[in-house]
């Protein structure tokens, strides 16, 4: 089957999220097709993927209805990987393929920004929006139809944010009006929300021996996509949901689950606590986290989302997954950016709503 998905990002989250979703669809009656994964900086992970001919392994571990789940999965959906800086022409060849249908990405919150190095279109672009512009421009020049863009970055209205950055970069490069129109109207940009905890395997994990790409995912997984209701083959996957309005789902997940993750980095990592599970089992931290969730975050968003308290309790259960070693050091990547996007909005909204500053958030953010 021809390659249909161009994926910017080769990290463990996308491998165990998009990779597993695509594998499950490809194993069923409505296959979505193979993935070409792009490593934007460096080449080590792309080389590791290619050395395995795209056959990756992972584990699904956790509790489902109180019963333990621990199974090894083979992820064969990634056909190959490309190192963008070393194989730029190969990346443009993918863009010019008539079979390409989707572009997905996870460049983190920090990745949705422009770079001053991309002032001109010469050379290989630095930022993700500039890379995407160059890729889509190459496709447009070939006279091909647009693609569906499904960003996975945890940024509110992530597709609109990415599209606007691509158009801003297009203005900097002074591209033609026909390309701008094609980018805006010929491609479909759909905001999404991803939810699955993926971690590195614990030290000594026999299943991971000799496999630097092995990752562990919880059984729970959800991909909420706005505005493409019923699109096949995506619609045939039980964990993919199509909604008219993404904001309530995004608000609940980012403020509660991701906000709690970022808060634990600030609180537990300086105490030399290494994993999320260790943190929520620590008697010094569990009450602190519950106060943050149920007295500061949940009341601030309660009138805008469905069942925030139940969702927060389910998050605590997921954090305590005995089969998952989710390292706080991994969550700490781009910590300052995450503080601003995941916690600071709640601080400001709580202050306005209740006329006082939230205690726990004030500790984390410095009280300003």
C-alpha cells in the first residue's frame, strides 16, 4: 500500500499513538496506509527505525476495569523514517506523492513558532511551520490536491495556530497568491486533542532489552478531532472521536491532566522523586496534588467542561498505573513553556472568579 501519512516527529508518543492507531486500522477492513516519519533534528532515531525496516515494538500496560493488561504490540505502520536535514529531497518527494492524504505532527508547544533563520526560502527550513510550508509548496507545484493536516501538539486550536504560522511564513517568503489560496482553502486544517500516557520502559525491562525504541503506553487512548465527522478510515477506529467543538475537551484535558503533570515536575522533581507514580503515592505530594486539582483547577473550569471532577479522579488513577514508569524528567522538557500554557491561565482565571490568588498555583508560578 502506498504511503499516505507524513508524520513530523519520531518520538515515543507518536510511535505509540498515531503508530498504533494506524496499525490497528491497517489490520482491519478500513486500512489507512503506511506512515513516513520525519526526524526534524538529528538522524539517530530515523536510522534506528530504518534499521528495523519499520518493525517497532512496544507494550500496552495498565488496568482495564480493574484487570491488569500487559501485552506486547508490534507496530508495523511506519514504512520508513527520514532525517529532514540530511534527506530533504526525499522529504519533498513524499510531498509530491499522489497517495499522500494526511500530515500529522507532535513538535510540542515550543515547536509551533517561527525561526528568524527562515527569513528567506533558501536552504533547509529550521522551524516546523517553515518545513511544512516548503513541503506543501512542493506539493502545490506538482499540481496535486491538498492534504488533511491533523496536528497533535497540546496547543489550543492547534490547527488554526499551525495554519496561521504557515501563512505568516508564506508572507515572509512572499509566495504567490495561488499558493496562499491553496494553503488556506485547498488543504483541510483540523484541530485535534490527543490523550494517552506513553513512557520509556523501566530499567531492567526484559521486553525492552536491546531495543532503544521500545516504549510503554497505557491502555487508555483517545484522539478527538474537530470538524471532519465520518471521515474514513479514521471514523472506523473506536478511540477516534469527531466533534463539532473541541474547546471543552481540550480545556479539560490540558488544564487537569497536563496541568497536573507540569505541577508534579515543579513539586516532585526537586524532591528527587523520579516518576509520576512515585509522586502520587508519596504522602507529602498526594494531598498537595488533590488540593491543586479539586480546589483550584476543577472549580475554575467547572462551568465550561463536562464532569471535570470525575475526569480529575480518573487522571489520578491513571497516574498511579503500577505498570507505567512515566519519568518526570521526560515531562520536564520545555517546562517553562508548559507552565505558561497549562497552569498560568488557571491561575489568572481563578483570581478573577474568586477574588483571591490560588495557593498551590501561586507556589508553582511565584504568585504573580
